[in-house]
C-alpha cells in the first residue's frame, strides 16, 4: 500500500517532489481508520481513495460513506454532472434488480436484460435505457462492458448500491424484501445486509434499533436459528463502531448460543451458522487441561511394519519413531492463544518491555503480521507471530511454549492415535485444507476434534510453535493448519523453520509445569 501511494504520488507530480511528498503524507493520514485501511487492501479501493485525495475530497472514515463518496465522484465527474443523482438512482435500481434476479444474484448481465430492468424509468422505452447504459459503460467507471454484457466495476459497488436502494424504501418494503423473503440469511446477501445496516445507522439510532428488533423477532427456539441470528448481528456490530443492541434478547442469545461448542448439540447447527455465531461471541475464556505424568511414550510414526509402535501408512519415509521414558505432568492450554488474548499483551506494552524478550527479537516487530486483518476476530488463534514473539508472550503470561514431546503427548494421548480424536479425519473434526474454510476459525469450534484429555484445535486451524529446536536454530511447529492437507495434520508430523519466520497460518499455545 505504501509503495503504491509513493509511486502514484511521483507519477502525479513528477516535477514537484515537495507536492508528491505532501500528497503521499496526506493520503496516509486520511487512511488511519481501521475500516478504511482494511478496504484499501483491495487495489480497486486503494485506487479510488487516491483519486478522492487527488480531487481534494477527504476520504471518510466509515466504509458506507467511502462507497458513497467514490460513487458520487464517479457519477459527477462529467460535463452533465448535474444529472449525477439521477444517474446513481438508475444504478441503484439496476444493482437491486441484479441482486434479486430469478435464480439468484447476477454479477454480470446482458445489455438487453439490464435495459429491460430500467425501461420503466425511461417511459417503457428499452432502447432509451440501453442507450443510457452504453454511454455509462464508456464514461462512468461505475459499470463496465464485457463484450455484450456488463457488470459493476467492482462487486462491492453493486452490493452498496443495492443496499442503498433498499434503505431508501419505506420500512414495510425493507422488511418484506429482506426479512419476510428470508434473503437476508443467504450468503450472497451477507455484504448487502452489512452495508444496509451501516446505512441505517447513518439515518439514526432508532433505525438500527428497529432492524435489530426484526432480526431478534426471528430467533425461534432452535439452536440453529439462534446461531444464524447471532452470527449476522455480530457481523453487523463489527461494522457499527460502538453501537450495542439495547434489546436484552441479544445478550441472552449470546449465552444460549454457546451450545455450539457442545459436541452433541452442535450437530444440529449448519457449520456456516456455527462459524458466524462463534465470531460474534468474540472472547473465549482461557482454560487449562492437566496432562498426568507419562512413562514410556512413543513419539513419531513409521510406515514400514504394522507390528511395530506407531505404524501409520501415511507417515513419510523420513519420519522416525523414538521412545521418551518419562514426560512429567504438565498443564496445556485448551486452545491456542487467541487474537483477543494477544491484544492484551500488546496493550500492556509487551513489545516495549525488553525483559520479556530474553530469547531474542526485541525491537524487531511491533505487532503480528496482518494484525489489522485479525483484530476484529477476537476468538480466532493469533497468527503471523514469530518464535520470539511467542516466547515473549509466554513469559508475559507466566507460562512457556511446549516441548515437542509434551505437545505430541497432549495430541496423541495414551493410545498413540493418528489424530487427537482417533485414526480417521473429516470436516467435523478440524479445519484443514480439504475442509474448504481457507482461513483460521474461532478456537473450540470443532468439539468432535477434542483429544483424549479434552484439548482442542491440536490438529488443523493453525500450526503451533514449540520450544524444541531441530538442526541449527530451527524451531519445530506442530499440528498442521487450515492451509495444509490432512496428512500434515497428523499428530506425529512436524515442520520447522527459523525463529524470525511469520506465517498467516502459524500461531502457538502455552503450557505450564506442575510442581
């Protein structure tokens, strides 16, 4: 992002380095809000922000206001700028028509289809509507042509304009379109629903209160229904700054929906709804699991002899089996360290306290890699931390990283199983590549993946640093992640890298000794 802005500034003002520097600094200052910086990670949005700045329009801090500013600028930059409101109104109508199209949302439509949707606004003359669309494809930048088809320059433009068209209707019309038809629960409507809530928030607190009441009215008594409602409301609240529902049913539902972490009760809830509800719940209480002293523990795996310890047909040829005569009793965290927990370390000055960094790395980092993308998801495992950061956090928390044998004992139990729960794996057990989630999930979301002792997330979700070194200054990771296949999530599998490494699927968990 910084490189793009610097290069753009130099391009805009090639003969005026002072003005280029000023433009770059002004744009950096304008994009300090978390909401806007997250949007700016998208190249289209970053370009649009730069265009606004170049046009002396200060980018707003809320994303609904940003979309409005960008679209108004695009619609009004032509000679007939006086017609921009009418132009935007037509685009709003087209966006909603594409959203409610028969057979599901359309992202790209033929010119004929689009003209037919707008024809009533042109005196039922389809040719006039088609002429309007052809002009706009050439000059507006809001819609673009793809052969004989058209689409919005960016899908979020379509979603925002559809949301704005809905928000402009009477309340009964809004309710009928979103709630009564139940489209608000569909995945392709999620972003429209979030933007719609943001637009209502701008119209006043009573408007968003009314929306929250409508959603809570649909709670029902089933866990699946509650999880669906809590999940959507939680996603909306992340976009609504400090707003908090005044309806007590929301707080009560948060308590009741915690049943999604129950091994039996969770089975009645579709995974997508469980995931959204878990994100809405946010903070997860830390817990410790005591692992008793273990003697004669076999580590590793081998694929040669079924009659020998730790046989596993999927083991790689270079994996080895070794015997640990004694592992003293210890406590291991039930979950990996979460974003919410790591945030406390940051706020407590963990990065500035040299005494926590005896293992090394002090002053080399100031927050995890990709922290901006993590901070709103308190119950996900923190990722993008190197070994030094994990060690510093552990010392701050009064704990330590697990030794490799401790981690494997917690994962394999006393039966030496292939995975923490047994010898087979499916999407009910863990978040791994074949599950299709493609990102970290809140800790504890897979109760069927608990180990023999009740430890969770030991397979998949995120790799976990250990305190064990292998080779020259390379530290071992365990457990696999959402980014790797199930074969690498076996309890015996190990990977390793230098302590400086930070990955989007690499986190850690803690242990404590028992005296």
